[in-house]
C-alpha cells in the first residue's frame, strides 16, 4: 500500500471510531433527531460520510461503488448496531481497496463538484477533511440530544 494511502486510511479509520462512539447505544429516535430545519441526523451523517468515502475509494481503486447521492440524505430508520456495522464495513473497504490504489491513481486528476479538479492524493485528503467536519457535526448533535434529554440544572439570569 502506498504510504500516503496507509496514512490517510488510518486517519479516516479514526473518523469511523469517533462516529461509532457518537452513535453507540443510541435509540432509533435519537439517531433520527435533527437539531433544526435543514440539518442532518446522526444516521444521515454516518451514512453520507461512509458512502462519500466509498465513492472516493472506488474511483481511486478503479472499483465500482453504487451510490445515489440523494439517498445519503434520506432520514430512514436505523439502529446504532446497524450504523456500527456500516462503519466496520467501511474499515474493511479501506483495507480491501486501499491496497489497490496505485501511485498513478494518486497522481491522476479527478473532477469534483464546482469545477474543482483534484489529484488522487488531494481527493483522499479532501475526503478526510470532509469526514472530520461531519464527525464534529455529529458530536455537536449528540451534545444537543443530551442537553434536550437531561433534566434542567438551573436557569441563566435574564
């Protein structure tokens, strides 16, 4: 496995671990909770992050990865166990396809939205940043869920 791929794969696995810590043991209602209109639930954040990752890995490893972007954002019912299994599968995909990513793929150019073109290495780095943003969003959403379900401790002065 190319050194850059190995390093980025380990960093990406870290995002999987953090997402797993967020969703572990939560109820389906908590996983479907959206903090405000036009925001994403924890389930959406996990699915979107790993489907985006799968699409990126598929392009770099020259392997098919079926993804319908719009379906990433459907707030379909799920369980924490299902999401944890999806995160485990994403780890396995990193292992399986990471070794297929060649130096040529890392140097190749890939068109991205908004007329952006990235090298394969930049594409992996971009995905890692994307995943970290969603991890932070998920962690904040969990804080909101806990705040909404915790008993009130006190009232701030007006």
